[in-house]
């Protein structure tokens, strides 16, 4: 700004000097036309002022243009240095700008993407045709919502690796409400997802280990009966049908216990499908019943909605409820009551698991759910972290209320399967 002002001032001084010099010359040659001289000087002065004004405006526009170019370069440097996918689209879904990460991701380095839609790019790079078509769908969802959306999107890249991105879409509107543009930012969380899967498997193995003692005791009881009757038949050398029936019943009992244990050992296929919530709850209660008995814990179920259906991964939710109920039992070393209550409210299934245990202090309650924070001597602190992640993946919520000396209440909320609720 100061440089511009100096230039204009110098221009004005030069012009004034030129006008004065002209007047002196006219007087030297004895021109007696004062009116014409005044008019000439006035015209010169007006010319000088207009020239100075236009010169100032041109310099101002030049500076603005230079600043715009600099800002453009800074923006390009910024978005191209980001390790995330960044893309700007217009109101019709045409690509206006994408950073280097995005061009490399979709193999668009040698493609003129400007002004092309996702469907157009899908024809140019057929490998990503399905991924681009899905982008059209999620873009439209963001426009309809009229606010920022966030979701995880997965697709395969030519190397054969399945990539997962945490995608944020921000629709932009004019003052009159018309669509203006769409900003998409995607962060690669593939490695994070792999780490979460490993933690999930590790936590499952931890749960299996803790249940092993109870399962072993459950199996030992029928084995003792079988061994006793087999020894009796060996000593008496007499095979009675009643003895055989008892042995078969005990073997069937062992088979059921082992089958229940194998459910937890199944790999996570993430196959979401409808299932009765009461089946998962009853299964968990049955599984932890022996441990509850050993710890003098009375377990009760108040299920007001026995036909409520949940859409999700049944085995994952079973793992969640096992973690919660085992924690509740361990919080009652001298015995107590464990109450499981189920009811419906606003198209959500609510499950509360309340115990009469030692409770959790306010300071520790604030840290519950953080990775590697645990109240157990041998625990890793991943149980509730994993459980919270599973509940959130099922579009649900989990909250914990506790008071020292009175007990803890875990409240889980899950959306019901609407198709089933309409039947």
C-alpha cells in the first residue's frame, strides 16, 4: 500500500512540474492569452488527476491479483501436502479440484478430471467404477441432509488391498439455499481398523481364558458321573439300561457346554442379520450362571419385550454382554444381585445391567472405556473399549452410572429392526 502511494505522489509531482514549466514557457514567448493558458492548465490538471486515479486503481488491482495468485498457490500447497483425500465439487457433482493424494489414489495422475462427474471418471478408470457410483449415492445423502455427514467407506485398490476411509462430506449452499458446492475429506484408517480387529480378537481370547475355569468345572461334573457309572459296570460286569441312559445324558450335557464355548471361538465375519435380542441375553446369562453361582450372585431377568429384533452381529453383541456381566459379578466378591432389564422406547431397545457391587468412584468412572485403563490386576483394559466400539458400530450407545458402595448400572441402547417391528 505504501509503495503505491509513493508512486502516485511522484506521478502527481512530475505532472505539476510539467504544467508549471508549460506556463513559464508560454510567458517567455509573451503569449497574451491568459484565458487560454488557464484552460490549458486546467485541462492538464484534470488529465493529471484522472491519470493518477486510473494509475492507482490499476496498481490496486494488480496487487489484488498478485495476492489472489499467492493465496491460490498457498491453498494448492496446503491441500497437496495433506495425507488425506481432499476433493471439491460443484453443485452438479463435477470435480473442480482434487489433491495429489486423491489423484494417486484413484489413478488420475494423467487424467483431466476438471468438470467431470464421478460417473464420468468411473468410465475413464473402470477399476473404480463401483466406488465412484457409491460416491454419487453418499453425495446425494449429504445434500439431502443439508449438513456435514461422516461415515466409513471401504473399497479395493488395484494392489488388491482393501482400503477403509473415514469420510467427511460438507455441502455448501448459497444465501438463497441453492446448492453451491461439496467438500469431501477422507482419512485412510486401514491400519487403524486392522489394529482394532487384533484388539477384538485378543479381548475375546481373554474372555475365553477367564471363562475356562467355569467351563472346566461344568464339564468335570458330568465326567465324574460317567466315570463312576463306568467303574460300577466294570466291577459288577453288569450293564444296566438305566446306567447307559445316564451316561448318554451326561455326554449330551458335555456336548452342549462345548458347543456354547465354540460360539465365542468363531471368527468375526461381520455378517449383520436380524436376531432376537432375548436369545443373546438368555445365552449369556446361561453361560455365566455357573460363575454367578460360585460367587453367590443371584441373576434375574426382567424382559418386557421378548420379541424385539436387533439387526447386527449376534456374536459381537454376545461378547459385549459377557464383558459387562462378568465385570458385574467380579464387582460382587461377597455375593449380591445382578438384574438384567429390557424394554422399548422410541424405536430403541434398552438394556440395563445393574449390580449391587462395590461401585466405581467418580474419578475412575471418568476414565472407564479408555484403552489400557483397567481396575483389574490382570486385565488389559480393553474390554469396555472394545464393547463401546461394537455398540457404536451397531448405531447404539452405552453409558455407565455408578456409586461407591451401592453398585453400578450399565445402560445399552440399540436400534430395533424396523422391518420386523412392522410385521
